């Protein structure tokens, strides 16, 4: 007989008040999967969109449980699992269902928690550092000496992007609200620009003649045209979000004359094989930078699981610098 766990469910779509803490059946690991006792999860913008019915989990589940990332310890392993043992510290990303006491994942999609990183902080790593690294380095081609531009520099992805750029010897400009500019500078951003409606693109053009090599954009909307003006010839724009809207007018002539690469990407919608591939490369190339002290999660605040609605309100107020965590221990 299956046990039961606590999880945050979405019985109907709407505001933060629809998030409901309930008891649901424990997930059962398959032959190549591990089951993780989740100690901490974290919020992402995708969670708030899913709550409102705008970004559904691609996996059909009996209960709709949000949450894209987790940190915890291995509780059970499938019969073909060789990489993990019960008690190992792990973290990782999923398409959903991480606002829960237990989560199952493919053994090769789980990430080891780096030595020296507290489990309490590890849930702030997987989604934003994977997203920023994949966008800037893997798809954007950012290398030492090149320039990156990252929007929402004080967000989880933004704070991760600043650190990754500096760790590989690149230079980085960010946009953010005025109240968050000092935080971005402290993290190491070379140029910090006030976000739109301020003319950040005009200011950037005077500071980085010729344009940046790669843009990581979580905003979309009216920033899209400014991105086209701000990227160098044959540069790359990586679109990972649309917080500012998905419909806008752009000068497509710039796309042609500057021979710009414009890439749309999400981690959530990728097939399992692609998720495994990016996770394995992340283990080899990025996790050692945490152990060396070059990277660290930036944590804004923590909420117990039974205050998940307040956590969502905090995120939607755009008040956070870095990650908002959900603590499942001590509830």
C-alpha cells in the first residue's frame, strides 16, 4: 500500500490563494529512477504562470503539483540504478512536482550537491544556474573576453548569469530596477543599467561600441527590439522567458543585416535525453566552480511550505534579489 506525502497542489487556477497543501500518494521510482526526500524547493516564474493556467506541466499527473527544482537526500533507488545510494545528497530539476516531500527523477538527471554547499542552500542552484549557463555558454557561445547582456540582473537567473560570466573571464552588462543596481554591482557586473523605460540600449551603445556578443533575455516584449540593436553583428540572443509579453514589434531588418542568431529555449519542455545531456555536462563543467568558491547561490528569502502562497506573493511583487526558497524541513 502506498504511503502519503504532503504536497502543494493546484486544484484550480488563479491567484496565490488557490495553492493548497494536501496529502497525495507517494511517487514510486521506476527501474532507472531515484526517489528523493525533499528538504528544500525553490520558486521560479514558471510556477506562478502554471498556477494561473498559463504554463502547464508537460507531464500529466494525478495531482497538479508545481515546482521545478529540489534538494534533498536519496530515499529509494530503482533496480537498475548504479549512480546513487540511499542517503546521498542530491539536487536537480524536474518539469514539475517539486513542491512536495518526495520527488522521483531519472538517476542521470540528478546532480550531486557540491562539497561545502549546505543542503539548505542547494535548491537555489539547479534551475537558475543551469538556465544561465546553458543560455550564455552552451547556446550563446560566451567565452573569456566577450560581452554578455543579461536582463533582470537581480533575479535568480540574473545573479547566476553574472557569476558564470565572471567565472569564465567574460564581461557582463545587466539591466535591473534602480533599487537592485548595487546588488548586481556587488556580484561583479561590469555595467549595471537601469531597466526600461530608461534608455539602457542607448547608454550601452556608448559603453560597449559594436554591441555585446550574447544577450540572455527573460523579459521579451519591448526589450526584443532593443536587444536587436544592442547585439553585435553575428551575435546571439537567447530568449528564455517572456515576462514582458510575447507580442511586440521589432525591426527584422536588423536580424538580417547584422546576421543575428535568435534562439528560443526552455529547459522544461526538452525531452528527457536532452535534459540528461545538459545535466551531465553541467556536473562536469560547472559544479567544480561551486567547490572552488567561484559560484554561490544568492538567496533572498525562505518560506515554510505552508506559507507557499506568501512566497508567491513575494515573487509577484518583484521584491526579491536572488532565489526564494521553500523549506520542507521543520514543517
